[in-house]
C-alpha cells in the first residue's frame, strides 16, 4: 500500500499539488487497508492522514496503514490543512458538490483521478482475489439445476447468492440478474416472481476479500435463439483472441461490434463490450467505442457482447480476462451449458 501512496506523492509533486483528498470508500481502502463504514476523508500529503468518523475509529486504527484521526468538523480539518501550508488541493471528480463547497474558498481545487489510474493495473494479490471470486461464483452457478427447474427467477437468484456465500463469498458483487423469456432483451432486468421461461439469462458475481467477479451465461432452447447465441459467441471469442498489450480498448470493442454488425444486428448491441473490475464492479478502462486507453499487462477487463431483440429475447455471454502477453479467461465455466 505504501507504494501506491508514494506513486501519488510523485504525481502531486509533478503537478504542483500539495494534497489529494479522497472520500470514495474503495479508494480509501486501496491506499490504507481500512474501508470506511460511515465516512472518511483520506488526505494524501507528505504526512498522510485519515479523518475518520467516531463510529469507525476502532476498525480504522486496527486496519489502516495510514495515520488515523477522529473527525471533529470541517472547520478543524481545514484549519489543520492550512497550517501545513496546503494551498493547492486535488479532489476526486466524484466528490459531492455539497462537500466541495466546504473547501472551495480555502484552497485552489482541481479534480484528479490518480487512484483510479493506479487501480487499472492489478497486483498479483488483486488478481488472486478476483480469480478466487470467479471460482466461487462459477462453482455456485454449477450447483443450480437450470434446465429442469420449476423455480421462479427470484428463487433462482436467491439460491445463487446463497450458494456463493456458502462457498466463501462475502456477498454478491452486484444485484444478481436472473431473467428469462422476453425480459432477457433487457440488459439490466430484475428477477421476477415468475417461473423460468426460454431463454434464460443469468448475470452474477461474487466478492472475495473485497474483490469482484462477473460472468453472464445465456441458456437457449430454440433454433432461433441458438442462431443469435452463435453470433454472440463468435463476437465473444474473437474479441478475447484479439486482446493484447499495445492496442487501444476501443479497438477490441470494434472487433466484437463489427462481427455483430456483419450479421445485421449492430443496432441490437446496445452497450459496451466490457469493463474493468476489482474493488468495484465497474472500473476503468473498458472496451467501449470511446475508450482509447492503451491495453497494458495486469489489466483485468470483462468481455460481454450481447444482442437484444425487443419483445422477443436477448443473449449475452460474459467472461473476465486477465491481460499478460495476451488475454486469458479467468475461470473455466463453459459458454455452452
């Protein structure tokens, strides 16, 4: 964690910024090891400090690699920073406006994404945790009897989350999607209290030691559904095969999008090809039309092309890939189930 702090201190020096204020829980955790449960202000400067809520002081002192002080008030915190000669203050772009206005009169403020940029490249420990989360999620999925199940979408989603927790996850990494029939054309459908219809689309993930996994599988039954599944599978496989360091993320999106477009379904692929994940389920960079980030070793990004036929059905297939010399899929769950 100290290396992450040191990297930010170098950036601050290069940009003539005296301190960097973080409030996002996962960014605070990434730098300190302490994940707030209430609120916290992590100030990265020559002598980093975390102003933590009184409710969090016990766990903050226990877990944080950065010095912790109990938060008293904005006035006290601002006064202490000013006494240290801090004038130029960087903040996260996501800082709430109501918090920003407390600081804008006392500091020259700019928005920086130093931590997000560091989090793009995963450490070996982070990769281990993402891999373990994926293994737990996939093992749990295989415990479901999908094709011969008379349960409702809600019941399947409940069972899947229960299996993940029983298999070692702390919780699901996002609200589990179990959808079927015509609702499968809705990328973010919510499970309903209805028995499974055809096809069945399940998008799920687990959290292990703070790190997320993400997979999607679509189980098809008819010839028409299989035809769309085959197109999505081709886009999924060829996009993964194309991934390598040095290419831009948008180039991978184009591989998947061009394949689906060639079959006449380009306007039915209504989201990006993938997103990074880690402490958060959606991180940067992503495989999208606009993301020109250069792919580097150590990135972990999902590949999830889909085709959504309104009022009929949808198909999405998703795996998480680790990028080294090329991309390798994390986990071993078959696409065709």
